[in-house]
């Protein structure tokens, strides 16, 4: 609960929803898997940099639980670090995945005070080959598990964390997600696909991005258009609780009731190409070199403009 209270502080989320999510954690020994996944990511990146350079120390700071970002910056100050690059573990631009991280950094720097290191954020990587290629590989591996005579009636369902519509209006979250889905699906021209959302936490009166994955699975079943589904959590880089519970438990149980065969594709995790991508982003930012990306949207900006990823923007009325 202390972790969830940190996550949801200041947000319009009913306490009943917080208690409901706490029960989800209890099904996994009451522990979020994110910290261990971050440790594994750091170790993989440490080995990558040791072999290929640049030889940089790696630090880790959390927004909502230990090791907290301000404590990490204090240690960096003690270690004499003057300048750092920040890799935020979110591929897509939104308030929660971009601007709020920058606010967290600024708040931690202010808390540390004089001598806090200068920090430059690495760009969003939703259309970087190092992200798209592992997602493609994992979707392909899931497709290989579908019987050959069912593949024509198999649909790929991409999922991402839902956000309030007012927040979506202030960022490129939807546009970037759709581009990533399109880029991955270029490798599977025979399969239909759909982007859906999961894990909404706001009050029912507040519009969030839809459709919810469970609602969509019911619609798909009623339409009789698919015998099998591949669920790819493209909006998440690792198998944390929203993936393990909302997809591997809730969505999987629903598919069992509906008679749909659901195969959940892996997240990128510590895929070697993804780790290589982080190193490429480091070199790119440090040298102002060419930026690798696929598709028509081009590379995301390095330095966020003033109006980047606002917390909310009202719906336009025409």
C-alpha cells in the first residue's frame, strides 16, 4: 500500500481501486517485479558497455519506491558525477512516461541542492529498430505456436496502458503507439491487428482511451472473426504487474471462457537488441550523431519543448 499510495498520490483514483490493485499484488507474493527487472536490465547494459563502450557507471532511481531518485542523485554527487544521461523506461510519450519523469528529475535535483548533477534525457524510442525488432521477434514466436490451420483466423492484439483522454490530447501517445504497431505488423502482412488498452484506474465518469482489452475480446468473440489471438503488450518493456495480472490472469481467463486461444507475446525485457539500442542512444546523444528510426514520423526530439506531454488538455469542441 505505501508504494501504491506514492504511485497514485494527487491522482483522481478512488481508494476502492487502490485496494483492488493491492489484491493483485498479493497474488504475486505482495512484491512488484519491476525492481528485479531493473536490476537485470542494468546488469545487461553494464555488460554491453563493458564490451563495446562507452565505459560509464550506471545508476538507478525510482519515482515511487526505493531506490528513490533523490537518494540516487545524492550518491552520484558523492561519487563526483557532474553530468548524466537519463534512460526513462518508457517507449512512448505521455505525461506519465515523459514529462512527469522530467519533473521528478528536477524535483530530485532541487532536493539535493548545490552539486546535483546535470541530467540530459535520452529520446523516446518507440520507432527505433532496436525496439521494433525484438517485438517482431516475440510476436513471430507467438505466431509459431498457433496451429497452421488457425493462423488465417488469428488476430494480433497490441496493448498499452490506458490514460485519460484529456492527457492523451496533450501528447503523441496514441500516434506513437499506432506507428509502433504498424511497424511491427509490417512483418506479418497476413494477420489483422488492433491496438487496445488496459489497466485503467480512473473513476467511471472520466473518459479514458478505449477499447479495454477484455471488452474487445468479447466483441471479437461475438463477431466470430477470430479463433486465436496473440496479445503483445507493446506499451510495456517488461513483464511487470499490469502484464502478469491484467493479461496473463484476467484476459487469459476471459479467453478460456470465450473459447479463444490466447498466446501472450513476450515483452522486450533484456533482449540483446534492446540492450544494444540503449547503447546506441547513449552514443547518439553524446556525439549528436545520426538518429536511427523506422517509419515516417522521424526520430523523437532530444530536448522536450515547453508544451511537451502536458498533464491534460481539454477536448476540442468543433
